């Protein structure tokens, strides 16, 4: 992404960012599902309370 900290005008900054996004190489396809690497928690039983 282009560095747009120096540009004060919002619309101008948007134009620069969009142009940079268009020029950038496309992202690679995902190799695994999005949430698959998150730590999993064991589900508690239905009768058990939260405390």
C-alpha cells in the first residue's frame, strides 16, 4: 500500500490508495480455512453453568 501520511486531502488520498491497490500483485489463494488456526475451546455441557 502506498504511504499516504503526507496527503491531507481525503479524496486525493483515496485516489492514491486505489491506484496503488490496482497496481499491486493479486493476493494468493488461501491455503487453509480462515479460522482453522485459531485455538479451539472445548464446549461445556448444556446443564453446566458458566461459573
